[in-house]
């Protein structure tokens, strides 16, 4: 498998060799080798197609199909500079099939996120301020996956050659990500209530628009960095000008 790398002609300062070499190391992992994505490949066309998909979707199925084809959308918000991956419909034993298992490699460990997709059209809370049926279903799914992982942690982490799942580093404390609803439908009260809920449950509950906004931010920063590097190399700009943060682990992608 060839993991896509930086575009031809990109200044090496923005795609350092050490980062590419760490990503290449993931090729040796048979469980995730086919699911590793170079997150900087995301472009405006892909991002706008994603927006069109969520605008037209009446439920989560067409969005899931899009993310199956363009998994970079799911991993570009992560911060692991040593590699990122997205595995669709990976079984947890015979009981559960999460929509996606996504993850990131850091210098110290691998971290996994359990992804559940719900409808983009649903409300988050009832009039009595209780979680809606779909939000409650999403939370319950993540909690069920964690209970399974607590019971089967060794099996989940064991190498596939030893009859395990090969999900190195996954455990019952892995974070959950629920994508549900649209940003425009979230009131300030919804957001306050979600903040507490996410803290209590160790998960993120995001709108589908969140992925779009983060992708646009990444594309904008990347274009500005490349233009700045071009101007420096052409002698049109001093290298002592604006300082760019090129390490994704130092970036705050919260929206």
C-alpha cells in the first residue's frame, strides 16, 4: 500500500521527513495498514462535497457512505502527528459494529475514538431537556462498546496472528465521538447542557458542520503556510516574519 504524502513541490518545512517516516511505519500493522490516511490531502472540493451531502441527507446513511469513501474528513481533526486512521464497521466480537473506529499515533501511544453517527436532522433534547431518542441511542451505543472492551480488552488488543482483533491500545476508556444534528439547530442552552454531558461521559457530541468547519480551517492555514514558504524561498518575504505552527499536536482544533 502507498500512503499518500505531501503534494509535489511542497516545501519540506511543512511536511517534515520524520512525520512521513512515522506514518510509513504503520504499513507494518496488518490491522490498520489499509486505513491510514494522509490528512493534509483534504481539499476544498472534498470539503464542499461533504457539505452538500449533509445538507441533502435526511438520515445518517448517506453521510456514512460519504465518509467511507472520504475517511480523511474523519481524521483531519485529530492531532496525532505520527499517523491517523479510520476503520469502517470494524466488529467488536459478534455483538457490535461501530460506525467507525478512528485513531491517532503519538510518540508515546496510540489513541482510539469510537464513532457513532446519528441523523443530521434530529434534535438533541426534548422539551423537558432530556436527551432525545437518537442522542440517547448514540450515548448508549458508546457505553455498550466500552463495556464490551472492558470485558474483552486482551482479545481486542491481541495481534490478529494470535486470533485477536489487533486494535493495539484500545480500551474501555477510549473516547467516544457522536456526530448528530446541525450546528444551526443548537441553542445556547443545548450547548451548555452538552458540555456537562460530554464531561460526565468522556465523549464529544458534535454537529456534522463541525467537521466541515475544521476542514476549512485546515485548508486555509495550509494554503497560507505554503504561500509564505514560497515567498521566503523566492526572496519576497523575510524568514523572520510570521511564525507558523507546523506541529498538529500544538494546534487547537476546537470550534
